[in-house]
C-alpha cells in the first residue's frame, strides 16, 4: 500500500476554512451573552488618580463597569511563567486592571460590560479617568540610563534581568585576535498581526462552579492553568476551548488580562460575556516581537576562521514581563550564538529591560531570528574586511557533517546536520559564480546588484521537559495524543497541541492512515478543547510535528500492538507468525488467514472474544518527551537590485533550501517556508512598530504598519535536503519558523552587498526606500 | 471599531441630498471608503448619515461640448470600465488602477475622494493637471470651481458646508497631448508618498502645453505652475530634469514616519521628471 507519509496531499482543514465555515471564537454566540469593552490608557506612563464610572453606568444597555479597585482583591495579576534562573529576574505584578499606575498606551483601567458591543463601546467613552502623566521611555537601552523614568518601584534601572552566557575563553581570544569587526544593530519591534484578532467568550455555571472559556489560543492547556491562577478557580473546574484560530505567530501563547477579565465578569454577573479585539486594540495590547538594541563583535583569523563572538544586548520587554518573555532573548537567543558555525569562544550579556510600551513576547522565530541576524551580519562584515568571499568564509566555518551530535560553545548539542549540502544546493540553484559576473558587469553600468547568503540552523521542537524545568519554563515540554478506534473502524486522535494554520489535521492523519492502513477520511484529528484532549503544551517553537507527531505515532503503535494480540488470538496463530501487509494482519504463508484493521476494531470494541487478560476496547494514549531539541538548518540566498535614485529594493530571486528531516507533507512544508519567508521579508523591508518619545504608538493601524502584501512579494524558489533527526522516531524537525529566521539577514546582506561600492557596510532594517536612500546620501556625503 | 449611534437614510432625490448637505449634524455618504473609517474611529460622529451613492443624477460618464463629464458618485470601478474615458483621458484609468484594492474601487467614488481631500490621495493630482472644473451645488444654486482653486488644505476644500460636489468636467486634452501618472506608494496604506500627474503636448519637437499636479508632497495637493515654462522648449532629459526641480522649488514638504521632507522632495523631483518624460513620449 502506498504510504501517505511524504505525499503532498491537500490540507483537509481548508474546505472548511476557505468557504467561511470555520468556527472562530467570535462565532461563538450564547444565549443572554453580554459584551465587554475596555477603557485603555491614552498615556504611556501615568499615575491613576481616580476612575469615575457613574456616567458610563447610566448608558442604556450597560450592565456593569469594573475598575482596578473593584477587581484587585478578587483576582491575581497576570503571571510571568518563564522564570529564567541565574539572572536576578524581577517580574513585578501586572494587575489585570491598572489601579495605581498605567505603564503603556493601552494598559486597561476599566472594563465596561453591556448588552451589546455598541453599548459597551459607548460606555467606554463615558468612564472618566484622572491621570497624572509621567515621563515615558520607549528605547530599551535608554531605559537603563540614569535619567530614565522608573516603571516599577522594585526594579532599579528598569532592568528586569541580566543574563549571561559564555564558553571558551572569549576575553583572551578577542585580545589576541588578528581581525575584529563590530556592529551596533537594531532589531526593531514588530506587530504580529494575526488575521484573526484575539477574542474570548466565557460562561460560568454557578451551580457547578464551572467556567468555560472559548479563546484564541495556541495552547489551551496553558491558558487553563493561567486562568486558574488569575481567577483562583481550580483547574479541574475550567474548560478552555480554542476553536479555529486564525494565526498566532506567538501572539496567542501568552495569558492576557483581557480573557481573564472576561471570565471574571461572567462569574460575577452569571451571564456569558464576549470580547473581541479590534485591529487598533490588537496593535496596542497584543504582544509585540523583537525590540533589541545590540552591540556585537566577531573576531577571527586573516584567512577566515572565526574564533570568537561577543554580544551586549538590550532586549525590550515592554511594560510588564509577558508569559514567556524572559526566555525569548535568553534561552532561545543567547544559546544559539554559535549558529551553524564552530565558534569556540562566545560571550553574551542580555539585559531584559522594562519600557513604557506594549509587552514583548514570542514572535515567529522568537529569539532565533535575532541571533541569526546578528551572526550573519557579522560574518558578512568580517568577510568583507578580510577581502574573502562571504560564501567561502561561511563554508570554512560550518560544522562538518561528520561531527554531529555537536556541542557548541554555549553548551547545547545540535542533533544532526549537513550544512554544506544545503549550501551547495542553494548555490547551484542560483549559479553563484554567474551572478557575481553579472554583478560586476552591472556595476560598470552604474547598476547596483547584490547577493545575500545566510547559512543558518535553529533550535526548535521545544522539549525535553527536563530542560524546560532546568531553564525555568513554568511547564513541561512533552506532548500527547489519544488514539481512539470506534467499533466501525474509524478513528479519532485527540492531541495536546493546538494547530492554528500549520496543518496537523492533515499531517497527523497521514501518520495514522499509514499506521492502520485505512483511508484518511476515516481519521479525524481533534485539538483545542481541554475537556477532550490530553494535557499538552501547545503549538509554538515549531514543536507540534517534532514533539506531538511522535506522540501520535507512539499511541497508534500501541493500538496496533493490541490489535495484533487480538488478531493472533482470533486467527489462532502466534503473534510471531503474523505479518502486517496491505492493511491486514496475515498469517505468514496463509494469505486467506487475515484480519483487517476494521475487523479488529469491531472485535475489540464488542469484546466477544478477547485474548485472556486483555481489556476490551481499542484505544491508547501516549505522552512523548523528546531527548533533545531538534535543529533544522539550511541556506537562503537572495539577489537584489537597488535603485540608488529612490532607494527602492527589488528582489530578483529568492532561494530557500531548508532541511527539516523527512517531510510528512512536502506541500505543507513549502507553505510554511513561503509564509515564513514572506514574514521575514516584511521584517527586512518594511515592518516596524514606531513609538514617539511620549510612548504613543504611531503605527497603530494598518494605514501605518506595513504588513507585506501579495503584490509586493517575489516568487520564492524552494528546495530541500533531508537529514533525519536522531531525536525522535519520525526523524522530523520543525519548519514553522525557519523562513522567518533565515530570510531577514539574507535580504539585508544582499542589499549591503549591492551598496558595497558606495562604502556602505550596514543599514538597519527595515530597508524601506526612505531608509536606503538616506544611507546612500550619507555615504555619498562621506565620500565627498 | 464601533461607531457612535447614527441614523441612516437613503436620499430619494438630488433635492433630498442637497437638503441633507445643508443640515447640521448630517453627513452625506457615497462609497463610504473614507467616511466609514472616520465613523468607526469616532473621529466623525454625525447624528444622521444620508446615502447619496446610488442617485442617478450623480452618476455616469458623458461626453459634453467642452469635455468629458463625470458624475460625482461614479465609482472608480466605472471609471476603469469606461471606454469614453479611455479615449479622452487615459490618465484616469492609469491612476485609478493604483487606488486601493478591488473592493475599495468597487465602492469608492471619484467625488467622495475629491470632497474628502486627503492630501495623499491620488486623484487630486490628476484633476489639477487636467484643469478640471468641479460643479458644486446647494439649495442656493450651482457654481463652477476650477480644480486649481478647490483644494484648500488637508481635508479642506472650497466647498461650503451646504454644498455637494455633483460633477467633474475634464476638458478635452490639447491636440497631441500625452499624459502620465507617476507615484511612489507608502507601503502600508498604498496612498501616495508622492504622486504626480503630467500633461504634455508637443508639436514640431517643441512643447506646446505642459501641466503638472502633485499630491502627497505638501499638506495640499497643488498645481505646479512652473511647468508652463516648458512651452516652446525641446523636452529632452536635461530640460525635463530642470523642470522637475523647478516644480517643487520652495515647497514645504510633509514629514512623517514614512518619509522625511527631504526624501519626499527628492521623490517628487523623480516623479515629476518621470511623469513628464512619459507624457512627452506619449505626446504627438
Ligand atoms: C483600503 C483603502 C485603500 C485606499 N487606497 C487609496 C489609494 O491608494 N489612493 C487614494 O487616492 N485613495 C485611496 N483610498 C481612499 C479612497 O479613494 C476614498 O476613500 C474614496 O474615494 C472616497 O469616496 P467614497 O465615495 O467612498 O466617499 P465617502 O467615504 O462616502 O465620503 C467621504 C467624504 O466625502 C463626503 N462626500 C462624499 N460624496 C460627496 C459629494 N458628492 N459631495 C460632497 N461631499 C461628499 C462625505 O460626506 C465624506 O465626508 C483608499 C481607501 C481605502 C478604504
């Protein structure tokens, strides 16, 4: 029988989603439902003198108005759940509704609950808040300065943590190095922009003391836990349902005050309550990503051997420490400073800094794009300084393929890789030499072509749980599956993850269909409802295929083992004499002596004739905890032409060669690469969250925040190499974030390469025409 | 994004519409592409919104004696589809194709856009270059205002509070004229960082007519009168470059997070040069 593993079948979730028949949180409508709207601070930093709700309460349809004073003793603050050790982490309380101080534009001070969305919104306009404005600070480096306003009483200098990583002897290496290069890099804030904004609907069964929350979540089990903490309701009395979720990119991992307050109102008023974010609210209060100011250095020999890397990073956390925030610029960033290279001496210092801005947390790639970017920019500048081709320098320093598993200077161990293989393939697709010749010719005609190359590897498939515990992650990082076979031979698989665009309803069914030899139509993957699914840790960090996939495979294996016992019993043969062939257990040598999966499903479920000591039913669960992370890798190449008159960057070709091990569904892999690259091109070329000095978000709508559009995107040429991971039984690695991780430096490298003749070594992203043009003017001025 | 409460009615006649225009607290709506966002942000809070988008008196594209007449409530979509306009003023379709997206063009109207007078919208540059004449009507009567006297500032026009824009007359182009629209878009909004419309007629190798309208650059879209100095000259590279520099000379340019004033001025020079070059190439 042909296997489905490896076949690019169409996504099974798409007919529902593309014809508008999905169910998103905002589609949930309950009888008697009320609507919540929030009064949000227009100031980045202010003392809250008073909140007057009288006028709002008089609005027709308004049922209740809650302030921070009303809620502070009845709920707990939003918890930070990644307590990174050994960095003196300070996570001051983040009240659900601010009552003493507001610390960013959008910080909620009151909640209006009404019979309609419109009435709730009208009520918001009539809540009178008396603020005493305080100074704002939006830049994480500046926030550590003496002059900067202090956000939290017990966080001197606004420094939430000082985290260090080191390996080898960086001080000596840098002191003695023949060549050193250094850069100051900005990795601006980004606004995640999931198509579906956040939303929550809560209902409270007072008699049972049970809370049900529908919420846009990447990890409903984590939200159940966080709600339990914030609301003081025991975990077994909370059901969290994440129905269809329209994208997250990390922004739907954290626990937010909003959904907890919706629950609080439902409990207090004993009626269902709904809240749906609008886009302006989304841009103000849903987490942002990145926000680094980096001072980075690299040293090496004159002939291209990299010997050391050092960083000093100011990572903006925004006003409060969001759920996973401390782990992003540390564990998921600093530990990756070796990239795909053998860099023996590494030292990094990361300051997590509070600023009067929207909290920052995981955004597609979460820490690794920032690491890859700084490494790849440094390698490029180093190569130029020693007058070597950057590809030659990269090749010289890549970890050789026979050295895996390979432990880098930061102490983590990469599972498997063939970095040269991916590099060769990508260079072949471009014909690198020919492009260099074309570039030289174009330069003579006054045209500026450039090529950027990134060789990368990244850490994902977040697990194992033991490591999670050791690095202070407030949860496990295993995942889970229950495979339940019905009497008629059809199957439901309940998973602990929560796919929200990645396509596991398809790929996991492919795994199970192969395992049982049944049509994929007979299998349904169920995710997102804590009432139905086993404890799991959610979909982020490209972990669902690499950690949840093996759980599905293991549970299915267990079902099959039991089915085999039953088959042997029914066929009066020994298990050793059975073979699995074409979807049946067959007695070796007697092809007519066979039991199909369907036969066994029925016989196990009716249990008329079970083997002695074997329980009825056909179902199994598995909790899979990997032995290590997985490390996908690859090479991206981009060629550009820069119009030096206008600063406009045109992408000529974009080539992505990625290795995520064996591909369950190559079409979905390609889709993830496309999406990731597009997001990275947005970051490289046009996306940036801008605050003014007063902490006002100037990119608060889509009129000013430049999410990439289809018409702005180039064709993306994808290819892959296949290097299995020894970490999990499927050999698979994550592919959800590689595109974002690799594409940003690739584009910036290409533009800097194009402009090298003008003496430009670096331009901070995003490379908008205005920015590139200004850099060109500056370079020309300098030359004069 | 919930607007404050308002009453919505559809005008049954032009008289209804004119009455609405003259009533305090009332706003007319055509395609709603600019007004609805304002309502949703509660930046506009009228108590009554009167729909004029469907009125036949405000629609259609007709040939008249002096030129082509466009009803104010004609959608961008209809402009794109009009054979008549393709023949008489191809710059309209060239510009319209770059406005918003399909949904915006299906609903948005030329009159709504001009009346709204967003200083970064595209069409003002075109009506300035074409020397269009706008008909403004109120219950007090009708008057004609040249486009070149219509735009008074950001979101401000020569319309009186009780007036509606009813028609836009595009005079026929001079004999042998070529036109072009050149813009640089702001990546997020798609509006013009700078947009330039040019009309150039050439006879016997020399320019006989030249007009340039510029949007996005300053707080008001404007007609660059200096372009007329091209008349009598050969439209070569150097001359057009100089004309481009002259067109933006002394302009106080907008500055925002998307572009500095210096960059906008630079882009404007590039856009004027390119628009003039293309228009001259199409002339004859
Ligand atoms: C997503 C999006 C993208 C866009 N992109 C672009 C772009 O790239 N370039 C560009 O130039 N524009 C762009 N626009 C703006 C668009 O061109 C205008 O919104 C549209 O033309 C306005 O016309 P309307 O009929 O929708 O006006 P409405 O929104 O109905 O009205 C706008 C204003 O004009 C008034 N009004 C309407 N008709 C009349 C009339 N006949 N007389 C007097 N007053 C009147 C209304 O009272 C209101 O104040 C975009 C808009 C959107 C939503």
